[in-house]
C-alpha cells in the first residue's frame, strides 16, 4: 500500500479513537501530512508502527482540583497532565490555566511539544498539562490555593528524570512559585530540576522569561535573511500582549523592526511610532490591566475594539496569542497587504486554511514547533544549570538561545530542501522533529 494512503487511514483511526478532540486531530493531521516521504525512505518506521505509537500518549492523567475561594465557597476544577513521549528525555512542557482547557487541547499541545522539543536538539521528551481554571480576576490567595491543590495531586507524577513542567498561558513565575513551594513541602526535597521557569533566586535561569518571544524574533529574522530580506525598517504586527508577545516585540525592536500593533482579547492598539514595550510591560505584567490603558500614556495611538489585528498592514506577522486565532480571511488580508513572513509565537495560532494561503502565495511561514521553540530550549538550559548547580550570565544564555534558534532554522531549511520542498518550514520542522524521535523509539524496541 502506498504510504500516503496508510497515513490517511491512520489519521482516520486517530480521529475515531479520540472523538471530539478537534485541536488534537488538527495537530496530528498537520504532522502526518508531512510524513509520507519519510515513511517512503524508511519503511522500517512503518513496519515498527512508530507513527501509530507516537500518536498515543504514554500516559494521560486527569484529576480533580478542589479549592476554596475567598468567599468560602468550594470550587472544583479539572487538572490534566499528558505525558506524551519520553524517547528523547523526561516529559517536558508547560502547564496552561485557561477556561478553554480540556483533554483535546492538552493533547494537541503535548503532541506538538514532542516535535518542538526534538528540534531543539536537547534531551527533552514531550508533555503538557493544565487546568480549566481562570486566573483572571482571582486574588493572589485564590491563585495560591488553586496551585497548591493542583500540585497536591500532580507531584507524584513529576521528577527531574520523569516529568518537568513549566509555564504556559495563565501560568508564569507567580504560579510556578506556588507549585514549586508545594512540591518541595510535600516531597521534602529541593529538587530544582523538577520545574523550569523558576524565579532567579530559587534556581531559575536568566533569559527564560524572555526566551519564547526572543526566539520567535530570531527565527523570523533568519527566515527573512534566507530570502535575502533584512528585518531592519519592516513593519511588524504581533497578536497578543502576554509573555511571548511582549518579548517578541522587545527583540524585534532591538533587531531594527518596527512593531506597529499588538492586541489582547479586548481589542488591539496601533502605534505607528512603534509600540512602547516598557509601557506594555507595566500595563500587562505589573498592573494586569487591559490593552486600552496604553492610550493613557500614548494618546496618539489608536485602540480598536471590533475587528482583527491582522487588518493592520505589515510585512511581518507574529501570531503570539492562542490556537486558531488567524484564519483564512485574516491570512488573505495579510497577503493582500504584502506580508512577507509569518512566524508562530503561540502554539498552532494559524488555521490549516491560513497556512495553505501563506504557502500558495509564497509567504515564508515558520510553524510554532520551530519558531517558538526558544522557550522550551531555554528550559532545557535551565535544567542543565540546575543539574550542575551552576548559573550562567544573561549574555551567555542569550547567545546559546540565539545559536539554538539558528540551528533549528537551518535544520528545517535543509530538511525541506533535502525532501524537494525548498522553503517549506512546515515540512522541514515536522520531518526533522519526527526523525530524531523515531530513531530513539526504534532503538528501544516495542516499549
Ligand atoms: N509552554 C512552553 C511551550 O509551549 C514552554 C514549555 C517549557 O518550557 O517546558 O513550549
């Protein structure tokens, strides 16, 4: 049977066995669509049923998270940890707190994480976790009690050689602090390597906060350079205004790009003089406010509450908010406005149709598993420092990150060329990410 047919029946089987997990189906489809030439070249992978195996998480943990809110009322949330693949190292991936979190979302994120982590070239497997808890509007005490309850179950599944969580949407250093504190208390172990994204005084690494956004900026810079274009002077639109977006904007500015717009769930802001990143940090990280507050200090900027940030003309677009935020009509608009490069700072922010639109119109497109790998790569550097009880300078760590992003770009670029699809970073990332995992899995036999 030709491999492509095998892969589509395999995909149908994944859909059948995991009903209603639409984001997981989407993530699997995107990878399987790239793998036909690999299976052709390596029939031994198909014979060993490696692709079927990789689509099945090694372990899925779902648990109750009860806690008491400030008014004394009992709240019950659902927690998840999907330990997807440990062929290359301990399960590694963030924890997301957002009301939209369900098993399908955690599985899509965990599945992508396998290939992303593989692309970094570092010894980390793939996993992801989260809860349908909404930290928005919750007091510090409520967030602490939730995190403690979450960790009271999760701790038994973790370990520096087993499973190492970090942050994601809704989980930053505050939440990780509460979780690490609870882990330490329950286990009576100061096991630094069990969580990454830690605060600097309790075992964290320089650059981890900035890493995902910085990495995305480095990646798009490399993509542009590969087509002979400089980032200098180009207009850039970034969606979101969380951790990834803020540091993507900061690095884009340092590299000479002009960030003209960014957004949050309430709307978007356009500032042709260039978004003031320090002001945004103050509003979002310190005040935890809304993006419209930006006009307080920059009255010449405009705030738009209806419409899409992708309507703003730009040469570079960096979706850094959430999954499926950029659809076909937004992609068409970007193309009509002359976009040259798009890189995903968030996980799967572009729909399948949007990616196809970019591809058909010759727009350089960097998928999240390559373009946002800087965060988890720096987590692996944090683990390295924890294991050797060392801490590196900002400059040294940033240089390591920059080199890792360059290497990922080169790997994707070369793999796409090797498989006869020059410039196709989706194919390059999927094949290169898959191959490394597949080789390790093949070495282990049926386990
Ligand atoms: N949540 C981030 C990601 O999507 C970082 C994971 C980590 O550092 O383990 O890659």
